C-alpha cells in the first residue's frame, strides 16, 4: 500500500492576481490531503473518504465521458480525465482519502485533493512538477467548472519548508522567499463560507476581462500600469475600474512585500497585508463581515504586524503576522472577541511553510 500527500496553502499576499497573469506569494502548509492507494481486482476506481460516508465505484472506461456528480469525488474524476487525456492509462485501484485541511476554508482543500489524487492515480508515473500543477488546474476548470488560476495547485506541488513562493503567473516560474525571523504566520478560520463564493469568483474574472478591454494591446491586467489606469479611468465603468485598481495595486504590493521581506521589515510587510485586505474589501468586494471583523480585531491586539483575508474570499480564513511572544495572547483575544460577536469558535492554526506534494509511504 502506498500513500501520497499534498498540502493546502495560505496566500500571504497577491490575491485575485493569478488569473490576471500577476504575482502571488503563497506558502504550502502542513495540513493537506493524504491518499492511500491499494490495488483493485476489478477494472474500476473505488473511492472512499475519512470525511464523507459511503463508497463510490466508477468503471475505468466510463470515467473519460462522465458528467460531474456534484460530490467531492468530482475533483478526483476531473484529474483522472485529464490523465486519460494525456494518453496515460488509468489503473484499477482503490483510493482512500483523508484530508486534514478544512473544506471551504480558503486553504485550498480542493487543490490538495486534486494534487494528491493526481499522484495517486499516476502512482509512480512521473510528470514534471509544472505539468502536474497544470493538469490539476485543468481538472478544476474543465470538470469541476471553477475558472481558477494556477496559484493553489502550483503552491501545493512546489511548496518548500521555511520558504514562501513568489510565483510569476505569466512565466509560471517562482523564486523562494525566506520569511524573516520574528513573526509567526497565524491563520484564523471564520468558520463561515458564503454561498456567493463561486459565482462571485466567475463574475470577478469577467469584470477583469471587461476592464482589460479598455486597454487595447495589453494582454492582461498585469500589463496595465497605474499611469495607464489613471489616463483611462474616466472611460471605464465604476466596477471594472475598481477591480482593475485592486489588481494593479496588489501586484505592486507583492513586489513591495518581497523587498520588505528581504530587509526583514515585518512592519512594512504587515502594513502591505492590511492594504491588501482593504483593497479586497472595498475595491474587489470579495471580503465579508466576518472576515472584516476578524482583521479589524486582530489589528487591535498586541504584537500584530498585519492581517488580511486569504484565498478567494466570502468567508474562510484570515492570515496574520504576529510576534512569537504575542501569539498565545493573540489566539485567546481573537477567539474570545470573535466568539462574543458571532457565537462561533474560530479554529486557529500556527502555520509554517511546508514541503510540497510527495509520496510519504
Ligand atoms: C482561489 C483560486 C486561486 C486564486 C484565489 C484568489 O483560491 O483557486 O486561483 O485566484 O482564489 O487569489
């Protein structure tokens, strides 16, 4: 029996920039998805999960023409279809899935499931890392129907201990960024996920296209400068203008964050995280009341350099940079205040940058 693991991710900065060919800076985290592979005697893919009851069996020859089911298995079926499309034969097998990354938390439980199932289904057939990440992204786009960027799958595949990943989503290459000493990465889960999420994501992708159409000759919002935006602003309707402003400034924030990390300037890194949050809240409009409350509360607590929502938005988690000696008080303070306001106990995780997807047994 073999076992594969793929991590979830926390994005430190660079939100909703990946599908605009911009920059993102995620870390892979220790939580993720584990898949145990065992042989099957029948020509089927047999799927079970520690989180969801029941078992499902799919004949291998049916998978390439299947429609999505609406259940968690879609991520695996989508990956299986993409593997088949590459001309790689699917093997009869039983997969048992065990995920430690909470679903719907904005920590990329989907990418962790896709990448771990790709490793399991390939079961020894080596693909270059970038191809693996892209295959999983195609599974989500083509089969699950979510027009996502490359960040989550890329981070899950390429994660490194002690390092963040600065990913250029145009060249799809990365550089590793050491996180300065003197701060811990604390993730707090609002424990809410608003339904709006996937339709709003689609809408944001659309609004970015609309904004881009005002800049003939530019391939992506990544290519539009602040000067271009200012010159053209009066011709762009309010909403696409605000979306473009977020994307353009967020790309600049990622560059500034990188520089600040290089100098070990935690105050500047934190300030940029807060600016990112405000922009996601007001210009990109993907935050929600609970996320805003959590960020605003974090910023009143001692030892906090910065805090922002992380991931697609509409619920899920915040990420904060907190001085190590203040972490315990931060956790208590944030939990108590959030619980008082929403009667929900937020799960809080201390995250360290972790290794990417791999065979573990
Ligand atoms: C989701 C998508 C990513 C990215 C983020 C927002 O996690 O899967 O590709 O667009 O939202 O930054």
